[in-house]
């Protein structure tokens, strides 16, 4: 397997290709939340009933999802909600349930991410709630710079906080087991929430997403377990980052750190020591162990930051059965990103 350094030096060659590719999946870039409960809309199909065994036992059946609404900062925001059973609402006898908030890529939507990841099926086997929020304009404010399209760069962070608070109150989501994940621009959004609100989360994961840098830079502020999954041959958002992104007339594409520097920034904020890298079948895994010396580090004494660089993978979700857009590169079958991420959320310690 090629070393990280060998892959990193390849990015100038693929940048020319990236400029010509569709940007649907690229990472880009006040009132208090309305406390009223959301209104349920039309049913959202779960895309089948065969669940993943993953970290659960036997075969799980995902309950049909519902389209919900929540008013935040004067806007009515929508999300798909999948509950881990057919029960329409939790009863008093139900215990708190883990929650995953999953952000779609730029130009996509909640249903597309649900189909690509099959996240709700794997989560059902683990008794987890999953919320797929819809981004404004099919995108997320993953960076801190105000733009014409996003004059309030903090809006989506506040929306995420409000959504979590709402689901803790109305769906008995466990505030100690809240996780975020995302793809591409949505992966960068998940990383931003982890960086700026580490106390809100028990873990975060990004696939094909990196931390913004430059005048939109996002800096991790405390310890939180983070997993970054990245394709070694990503032609859209290179493994080595995009320090000089191409112009975009609709919404600026943000400069980003490399995938490794993204993970290392979270490791440093968590007081981690030197990383350990080892080759697995089809990918390289680098692990930093979070320390207890950083403020709040004693809350996660066994947490880690992990970088998985997947061989023969593009700007895609490893293990997905949904074909990616043309020019986004191959989908690796060496790793099931959905199962890997949920396993990490359940046990973010050192691993093997």
C-alpha cells in the first residue's frame, strides 16, 4: 500500500480533473430555537426492510422514517427521522436512545444520503435514532466565513444544537450519546460541529470531508472522538486538501486542510500523543489516543482520533451500493463505512 506521503504528493495532478467535475458533493463552505414540537409530514420510505446485523444481533427492521420540521432562527428546517422501532413515539418505559445526526453532501439531500449509507438500517440494529437534516440550498455552512449565500455562518451550528436539544426532549435521545456524521460538505459540517461544540457530542465521523482553512478556518476547541474516512484517490477533494479551490459562481468552495492534518488538529485539541499507523486490508489506519490533560479530557479517557485512508476509493462512501456521480471515482468494498463508523461511536477506544 502506498504511504500517506506518496498519496499526498499526487494531489496537484488530480486538481485539474477536480475543476471539471460536478461539485454536488464538494465540501464548501438571531432568534433562539422555537420550542414548539415539529409537525410530521409525509412518510419517508426507509428503502427496504432488511437491516444490518453490525453491532446488534440478528436481523433488524428499520421503521419507516418521517419528515419532521423544526423552526430555528425564524426558518422552518426539515429533517428525516428514523426511530429504532415501529413505535411512533417513545414511551415512559423506554430508556434514552443514542442519536446520530447525519449531514448530506453539497447539492444532495437527506434521502440521497440515507440511500447511499443505509445508515438507518445499521442504526436500527443498535437501537439508535437517526436524523437526516436538510441543508439550506442543499448545502451546509461548514466554514466560519460569511458569504453572500450564507451571511450568517453560524446558522447551521445553531440549527444542529437546536435539533439535538429538540430530539433529547421529544424522542428521549440520550444527551450523553449524541453523534454527528456526514459526507463531503456534510462531513465538513460534522467536523465543524465537533470542533466548535465538543461538549455536545460523544463522537463525530466524516467521509470525504476536511476542516476548512484560510479565512473560513475551523479550529478544534476540545477533546472529542473523531473518525475521518478518506479515499486515497479522491479526484474532487484531494487527500492532501485543497489550499487553492476553484471559483464557484453559486457558492464559494472553501480551502481545506489535508485529511491527515484535519485528524491531527482534533488529536492536538484532545491532548493526544504520537499516532500509530498500521496497514489493514484495503486501507491504512492511523490512531491517536486522546489524553486526559486537555480541558474536558477526563470525560473521554479512552477516546481516539482515527484516520482511515481507503485504497482505490474516490469521493465516495466506502461500501455503498449506490453508484456515485460520473467522475467521483470508485467505491471501495474493502471497508463498510457505515458499520465502521457506528462501531467507532459505540467503542471509540484504541481498538486493535
